[in-house]
C-alpha cells in the first residue's frame, strides 16, 4: 500500500471512529458509475467554482486516480440519499465537514476532476453557512465538503471535540440509513424537504372566449379599418380578464342585447347606423365564434363612442381654418365605465352632446323625416332676374337693382343702385359658392338661373334639409361638454355674436365676419384681454394683399394716388400718411420714399396706426390668442352692420356694440359698473381678465330659435358640402384662400381695376366707336371713379378695416 493509501486509510479510520462515538453514520457521496458527471450539477457551492480550493486534487487526502476510496469499501451505507425523510431523525455530526477531513467534491473517483464547471446561474452557497433548504439541491456529501483553504483539515478532524457549537451543527447535512443501491446517485431518489412545495403555484386557465377575442385584436384582417387606439385599449382591457364582457353561457348577455339595440338606432342621434359592424351569435356556437362576436361588439361600442363625440371627421385634417378638436373620450375610460354600467345602452347614447341646441336640432331632424308642411316663401325669393346676359364687377346695369332686392344688399349711395360694386360682388360670390357655381362674382346665366330657381314652387328637398341638420349636429359634437360658466359664441353664417351665462343669453349683437376670400376660422380659445384705445399693427396678410399694391402704384407715378394727392415722383410716404401708418424696420423709423417697394419683402417692415378716430379697431379690442391672429373689435364703419350680408372683414370679427360687450365681460370678471368701464374708453389701457372667458367661433347654418322654429342661414363659405362629403367617407381637403398671397387682387383697387375681391382681373370694354358712345363711356368712367373714390375714402379711415 502506498504512502498516500496509508494516509487515506488513517483518515477514514479516524472518521469512522468519530462516527461510532456519536452513533452517526459516516457522511459520503454515493460513487457514481465511472465517467459519470456529478449527481446534481449546479448544486456545487459557488466557492468551489473556478478556485484552487474547489479542485479535488488540491486536498492531500483525495484518493489517487484508479484507487477505490476507503469510505466506499468500509461504509457503503453512507451512500443513502441525504434528503430521505428519515434523515431528520439522525444525530447531528460531531465535527464540521471542513474540519473532519472530508474530501472536497462529491466523493467520486479522481476522474471527477474533469467535471464541467457549474453554471453561472447556480446559487452561491458558502461551505460553513449551508441553509437547510439546500438539501433539495445538494447531496449529503456536498454539504460535507471541507474547506480546502485549511491544509491541516485531516489533522483537525482527528482531534475534533465531541461536541460542536449550535451554529456549526446547523450547517451539517444528516445522512439517511443505507440505501439498497449504493451506486445510484442520490439525486435520483431525492425528495423535497419537509414543508417545501413540490410544484409552482397553478396558473389560472384563460377563458377560451377571451383568448379568441385577444387573437382577433391581433388579426390585421379582423381589425382592418378600426381605430388603432380602440384596438390597443381593447387588448389591454381583455388581457388577464377572467370572463368575457358580452357573452354569458354561450349567448349574448342582457347588457349586450341592450347595447346592440341602441347602436342599431344610431340614426336617431344623427349617426350612420350602417357604419357599425354588429355581430350575430347562433345558439350553441363554438367558443371561437363567441370570441369573435365578443371582439366585434367591443369594437362597435368604441366606434359608437368615438362617433358620438365627433370622431367621425378630424376637422383640422379637412381644413386649417376648421381649427376644432372634438372631445373624443379615451377608449380605456369608455370600456371601464360601460363594463361597470347596468344600462350600457343608455351609457352609449349619453355620450352624444347634451347641449340644448343639439337636442333641438335632433328633434328637428326627427320631424324632417316625417310629413312636411309647406313654408311661406320669402318675398325676396320671388324677384326674378332676366335669364340672359353677364354683368361684370364695376359695370352698371339695370339688373343690378333687381339683384339687390333679391339678395337684400342695399346700395352704397342714392345713385349707385345699378352699380355692380364690391359689396354686391361679395354677396354674389357667397351665393355662387353655396350653390356650387364658380365663385368669380360675375352675374352670368348660371348664377341668374340659380337665383330664380329658389323662388319657384318646388317639392321639399327632405334630404337636403336633413343633410343641413346633420352637418350642424356634427359641428356641435366638436364643442366641449362644458362650454363654461360664461362664454362667447360668434356664429359666422348668422352674423351674430352672443354671450351666455350658463343657459341665459346676456348679450346678442350683429357682427361682421371675414370675406369669402378672407374667411374667419372656426376655433375655440379663451379671451384673456380687453384693450381700450388700441393701436393697430398691420397684419402680414393685409401688407401683402392690400398695402403693397398701393405702395407700388404710388411709387411708380401716374396712378390713383398721384391724382388724389397732386402727383409727384414718389407716393410711398403719402400712402402711409393717408392711412395714418408709421413704418419701422427692426424697431427704427424709416422713410417710405427711400424704399423701392417693388424689390423688398414688405413683411420685414412694421406698420402701426396709433389709437384714434381713424384706427380700424375703433375704441376697444377683445383678444383671445390663437394661431390665426383673429380677434373681436370695434370698427369705424358702423353703417355696414345695417346690411344683411356681412362677410366683409379680413377675418377678424367686428362687433356692433362693443361698449356693451365690454361692460358684460368686465362686470362678470371684475364686478365693475358701467361708469368704470366707460371711463376706460377715454383713458385707454389693457385689462387682463382674472378668469379667462371661453370663445367659440362657430359655423352653424341651422339653429332652432326660442319659438322652436328651425332657422337656416346661407352657407357663406360652402362648408356644409365639404363636411357632408367628409362624413360620407370621401377625401376632402379645403385650402382656404391664402392671406399672404401677393398675387391675389386687392379688395379695393383703382378705377381701372375696380374692387372685386376676385382673383380674376376686370377687363375694360373696347374703345368707343362714336362720339355718343365716347360720351357715355366718359360718364360711366366718372361714376365708376366716384364710387371707387368713395370706397377708398372708407379705406382711408382704416384700410378696409380688419
């Protein structure tokens, strides 16, 4: 026997002696078959991985290769599994494994040195602090591995005391009685420690109907055309849901039937019932069919909720001047609320607007679908124009007097009844746009026929009436649920502004809105400032469209301003002086005569008109910041409020009685009396409102008055047709006339380019061929020049007023 064998036998004898004294079986790992891996890979203590002390060869007591360990020959019973239930009854060993000389490793032959390294994910276990739970992963001998960092381990084991501290005892793993098959790895018969669960917590089964619904929300074909936010919300809603919302015992629940019934009546709320794809569910349908019906109904519910809140059309996508954001409800909120509702059908219909005017229009819609009573015809509609002939802007013609009666546009002067002036042209253009005729302002045969057709007896166009009501109901969906405690509404087609306190109307007055070539936008904002005796800074649009053409003509000589001001080589400074405008560049005053207005960008210059009687903003301005830079204000042209057609401004809103409006707003905001407010009209100043007042610029071509009568107004900008097309699913993009377009004809021109507001220039008649014709032409030119001068004089008090 070699020296190492003698040492090994001596070591094992000492171990057996210690075991006999305490009645404790010898700890040893079972001997696996030759070349086998460790019985429990991954259970090797972290300190044994990649360290010298973890290598079996590092222990002086490790058997040599090919030699049978003495422990295996003397005590085969030690191979019993450490986790056997009887192990708990075994006495605690007298010595710590690290001090008893137990070899590091698993007790297998020297060939075990080639065992693969333990995976990185293995739990780190210190040899002296092994927890009882580790018995599930380590064999008994694993717990008995010595600390190889102690070279005198065998010596310590021989002199180990008969008792050990409680701490050390707790780290030892007891061995079970001998097993029948000593060569079988302990791990193969390992059982869990007492009190340790044998399996992970059971995962609750997914409801098959819910599982199918979730699959459908991920199916691109199934969700084609659905709103992506709705799909995302439904996926989140159904994930982890234990049961479907609409299906119960293989059929639609009462709540589902309630919802389906209300969606089918969507027409009663001004919606399109055919837009909602409702499911059918046969009795005894398979779970897959139930899941598809569940998913389809939830999609229909969210689509209805979106449409009820104005989500059918994105107004801003149709036109930049439809600057409204419908208050669409978050789909996650809809699902949370409707799932908690005992009457989900009523919940859905309750998402439609609750504004009184919306409900009045809804009742008018329901009535329009029934038998119709004939309404009296307006006397103006009975005025019939000759069917032939074309009258162009600036011309005089007897038909213009008839046209004024037909459109209710009074003459600007006593002898101007037959003159086709700028105001009359704007009224004709608005009519043409409403009727789908080219809005060129010419009184041509097509326009004459359309004007005459309105006065003839005809069958009621129930579809046309319904469409108008539906368009206006849709616009109500774009407004907030709560309009505010006090708020302002300016309705463009009606030319009326109102102030409400709750449902009480406390102010109503005529307004002037933007021309068809300078349309006032629809928008919502908040009034923040009331400014008294304001100065006026010329907007870029007016600089380009109104001021620049005049500066260029005046600077070129020989034009209207030379005639008006007595000639001269340059009229730039005189033009600005006539309007009371002070030009600056980068904050510094400039000499208008030193500028070549034909070769500069006029937008770089600022033109300011100080407060005073000629200021186009008048005495007060009401400012509600918005990206269109429109506001409400006073005006110097009070006479224009007498006209029925009042689309005359450059986009801003002129108020007929701004003094009263200021009193109403400041009394509500500050509690000021009339005297204090009126004093500000003299002293000037800016008042910042303590509570911003919501402002809504709307476009309602139909409303129900206090007597319950449906009143309609001209679609001055042609927006009803655009909205109805968009609601029908047709692609619509309305590009409003560009305010800054330098190539657009000015609203007021010289006598040779009479004001038309049209983009088509006026073409003078051919030269007269006789003295009589020449005389007539001269008189016509004089009258035209006189009228143009009158219009220009109005402009001189405020550059056609903003």
